[in-house]
C-alpha cells in the first residue's frame, strides 16, 4: 500500500493535468449540439482505462450516448467491485454568471479550498470524482496491488436520467455481475468532517406546457377577457403548496417513509450552522416545510421545485403581449417508499384537473429515479468507513443526502447488490451551478482513499 | 375632392409599393440592436413627407430615437391639424410562429380581407396607418385641395413608452400649436361596421426581479430548505388576483370610473359573438373579472397581465437547478381616472410587501400611460364621423378600446386639444403578434377618408 501511495504522490502533476484535459471537453448530455463532444469524452475515458491496465475496454453504443466498459478480473474467488461513474455534465447555463469559462478549467484558492480548487463544469460532478477511480486503479495496477476483481461502467447520460444505462445493465447482467457497486458522486460534510452518504432522494421531473389562445394577442385588445397562460401557470404552480409549504397533490405523501424521532434527533446532531448557511447563500431567511429542520427538509422530506419557467416576451424593453403559451420544468425530490412513476402520474392528473377551462395543459415526464437508503452494517460500508478513517484520520459520519442518484436503486434491482456512495465533494462546490469547482485536496484524497477501500473490502470479505 | 380621389386611385400601385418598402426596415424600438434601422425608417418618412410637399422637414434628435417633423402652413386663419403617428414597431418575437418573415411583407387573402392583406410587423401598427396620412397629404397637395394647416409629428418610440415625445412636445409647444390632433392607430369593428375610438385604457408596465440564493443551487442539495425564486414569483403573481379575478392590490380600484348601467347596456349592444370570439382564439372558455361581459372586461375594467416571465433552466432536456433569480414583465391596463404613476407605486409597494423573507424583490417601472376618453360633440369628432360615413356609406359607431395610446392624454395636457382616433385596422389584425397584417382595402379606405376629414373639419370650424 505504501508503494501505491507513493506512486500517487509522484504522479500528482500528471493526474491533475489529465483531469484538466477531460474537463476541457464540453460533454453536455442534455443538449444534442454537444453529442460529438460527449463521444470524445467517452473515448478519452476508454483510452485512459486501457493505458491504466484494464482489459476488454469498449464503448458500448446506446440509443443515446455511449457507455464505457472495462475490467480487470484476477480470480473468481476474489470479490468483484463494479466502479460506476459518469462522464457527462450539466449544461453550463447561465454562462454570464461564470467567473471563468466553464470548459477552460482554472485552479484558484477559496476559503474552503486553501490548497486550490479546479473551476470547470463537471470538476466535481462527476468527471473529477469519476476520474479518481481510474487513477487509483492505475496506481494499484502499477504496483501489483489490486486485491479485488474490478469492472468499470462509466456512462454519459446521468444528467439526463440514465435511461440507456438501465437497458444496458439488464441486457448485460451476467457480464456486470459483482459483489458491490462503488461510486463517488456525493459529498462529505467538510474537509475535516468526512462522511458517507447512506440515503438519497428519488426524483420525478416533468415539463408542463400551457396553451391559452392559439396565438400571441395584444394585451390591450384582449387583456382581461382571455386566460393568460403565464398568469394561469403561476396560479397553478402556487396552488401546489399550502401555507405550511406542504405539497397539495392528493396522495403525494401517502408512501413517505416516517423517520423515527430518535433518527431525526441523531440526524440533527450533524455539524450545521444556520447562520453560516444563510450567510453563504446571502439569504435573510430559510424557507421550507413547517415542522422540519433544514437538515430534515433536504434529506427525509420530499420537495417540489420549479427548475425553469418561460413564456411571453423576455427580451429587452417592454412588449404588451398576452402570450399563447407558457412552460415550466418542475421536479420533485422523493424520499424512501415514494415511487417516481406513481408520483409523476399523481402530479399529471392533479395538474390537469386544476387547469381552468380557458387553457389546455400538457404534462411531459422527463427522467425519474427511485429513492435509496444503504445499510451501514455491510462489509462494503465498513470498508469505506475504514478507508476514510485511515486517510482523513477521523471516522466518517453516515449521512442522508438530498440529491438523487437514481441508478443506485437500479443496481440493487438488477445486480442484487448494494452501492457504496464514497464521495469527496463539498455541498458548496456549486455542482449544477455557475463556477462549479472541486478541491485539489479532495481530488487527491479520493485517489488515496480508493486503494484502501479495495484493501479493506478484500479483508472483510475474507473474514 | 373628386380630383384628390382620382389622384389616389391612379397612384394605388405606387402607394402600396412605398408601404411595402418601409415595412422592410426592421424599426424595432425596444431592442437597441435595431437602432440603425429605426433611424433609416425615420429618414424614409422624412423623405416622403418632403417630396409630398411638406416644409421644414427635419429629424429632431432625442435621447432615444428621432422624431420626424414637417408642416404645411397656409394661413393662420385656417384650422391647424397636427397629424401624429409612429414609425417604430413591436419586436417580432416569437419568430417561429410567423408564416412569412416579419420584415419581408407579402400580400395574402384572408377570410376577413378578401381583397388581400399585407403581412409584416408594423403593417397595421402603425406604419400602414401612419403612412396613409402622408399619402393623403400628397394627394391633397398635388391637387391644391388641402383646406387646413397641417403639421406632422411622427415618432419612433411609441412601442417603448414615448418618453422623449413628451419632452419634445413640452419644449416645442408653440411650434406644435394646433386645433386638433389626428391619428390612426386604432381599429374599426369590421370592414362593414365602421367605428371611431372614443376611449382608451391607460398602462402601467413594470419588470420585477426576484433574487433568492446568491447563485444557482443544486435542487437536490438545497431543495426544500431555500425559497425558490420561481416558485415564489408564481405565488406572488397568483396572489395578485382573487377567485373572482379581482385585482388584490390595495387601492387599485379606488379611482376607477364607474360606468352607468345605461352606458354599459348601450356598450353591450355592439355587434359581438362570443362563439366566434372563442372559435377564433380556439379557447374553450373566456376568463375574466366576475360580473362583467367580455366587451366590458376589455374596455371599462382595468387588468393585470404577465407579458413575459423567465427563470432557471429553459433549454432542452432536464436540469435540476434551484435558480438564483426569476423575472417577470407585468402590465396593468388602466381605465379613466386611474393614474399610471400612482398604480405603479401601489403595485411596487404591495409586491414588495408580499415577498417572503428568503427573497429580495426589485420592481422597475417601464413606461406608463394615462387612460383617455374623447367627447363626441366636438367639430373634430363630427368631421371624422362625416368622413367615414361618406367613404364607408354607413355612420361609424363610437367605441371604447382596450388598448392604450398614452400620448392622447399628453396632447391634451400640453396642447390643450382633443385627439381624433380615426383608425382603420381590425382587432383581428394580430398587431403585437406573429403574422401582423393590414387589409389592402383598409389602407386605401384610410387614404380616401383622410381628405374628407380635412374637408369637413374646415367646414365645421368655419360655421
């Protein structure tokens, strides 16, 4: 293990340069204009896997973007770890809020990253975290110190719902058979407060389209007599929550897992400063469901957020138009036992039912994802715990996260195994936002920790 | 007068070609990218005024777009008519809903325009209607038959609030002194139901900006705990109307002129088919303030419409962002006795007061305009009545319009005179919308009618 760590140490510059290189390719999976760059990124990943020592490296074609596969199988008696990651990124909009171009990575020091952070779209989510695994693999291979079989499955559609990954997994369940899935696409509480994610929210994401009159109208001639689809959309969206910020969709909370008072108490003992939280976001007050703390609202409670909305004239100056159409992208984060398909259906039925007669409503589902909770009494959780304790010098805290990684539920369903969510980002790393970044410290901490995970996992499986 | 009419007849092709030429220049005043084209259009108008026989033609520079001035003064004893019009146009968005490019005019037959209509941005509002006056002037000058002094004031900022016109009028009140203002920027009920506009709604137009967190956030990590500015904007906009579609801004209705039951009854006798209205707009039902008919809702009652709204991710696919900002353009149509500045202030105070603590609100006023009612017992109204009766073969109906022409109140204030709103468009001409058009019949009907207005006005002022 010392040799592995010293290999990492002596290759730091190379490892960092390669990350910057992959960050320069704009692999925006949501926008078909970037399809060529998405493929280029897949090829980059495949190349690096191959040169690190993986066998059977290939780009598996899908109806969308390709999945990169590679493996190193030593002995069927050894445990097999399937490493999952994604090489696609969120769209960089709004571009004007970036301090440096999203696909021209720069390293700058920040308060939370005194050793410097890499600023680029995908730096943390997930190119930086995914690439740690390839470099840790390279180090273990270089020093003949890989104590498990390993398979890599790196996809290019995580940010658009992983539809084709599901198909790929089901069609290749034998090839992908494993004892555990290991992924780094989550965060730790702080660089001196390591944590492991044990719960994830699910997701239902819909796009709604309202049509009022069949064309844009003059708001003076028709205003007051015809339903304005923007006003109507506002009224419909507003009605989705009551005065306590409870969601009003009938049946929405029916399946929500009730967390015990003991667990909630424990959860609220995690280090958290409301003052720092408000100060960091420059908000005067928080805002959420009555009866729950901020930590609870972002982990054990479902949400409903408008992620985008548009309609009418949005250019410079004033235009007195009564628009024909209005649109919104709306997502709901779900908690254990809520089913995304059921919630999408409940939303759709309810949303259509509340529309006034003067407008037509369409509801189009985007991707969804199952919520997930991982146990802490497994060999894989313990291995991650020991690995992080070793490199951070401090035991990691099990933590529920507000985000969604829908494929965790998929892996459980198809492979019958649990996942280990050993992420190294910070919540403040601005993933999905302008100026996304990832600490250089965190990048190397991840590369150092991963070989320990393999080490302890092998040990624990033997015993 | 016969000679004037036969001059018009024999120059029809030339008059139409010139209109098509000015329609090709994209004089979008709201968008600074078009500033050069706006000026080109002003120069076109000045050239045509000059060649028609106007004196002292000049482009008066303003802080924004220039005002075209020209005059023909015969005798101080004759009445003086100030012709007002505007050469700027609304933005053509959304472009993809146009059947032909907005600045490449084409003539096509429609159900309501069996003789053909000119399709182009500004065809009706107001290039087509403004240009009728220049051509009628040319015809009267060519045949030495102009029985009044005339002054032209054609501005380029009507669609953005006419701020600089107010300054110009006040600074040049002597030069612009007149007995009446004549303008064509309104509509008739139908080609066989002529009408004259005697009431206009005022306008208050604001842009609001909501800021939640200081940057876009990941909706999984922060969703449920931080006020989402789009959801919040929806809630705030929705709360501006109650279940009867009454506007809830305190004091909003305080100054609204109460129209008598007799006048309302008379108003509702105007030809109007609710079935045709709904069918034309392809809406299942109308929608408006409880207790009023469609004709009343669009004329004697104030309104509040969102003209544009945007925030978050509006591109292809799905992005799980909790945005930092959300925006809306909101306009209120006002009725007699409501003051735009007061209403803008009431809106601003109320809107800020209803914002939750987690968001910051900015309210920026765009242009406003006073509502106006013109009397029907004046020489100018009677002259317009007789002129239209002559050319349409039918007495025109006095009618209140839902739109706003804020400068009518300005003219009354600065010049102490009334305006005559002798428009020739149809409400169905899609002004401010894609596929704006103006009937070829209406264009020539206007050119024919205007000389009769001058004739009768002179006669009535003498008597």
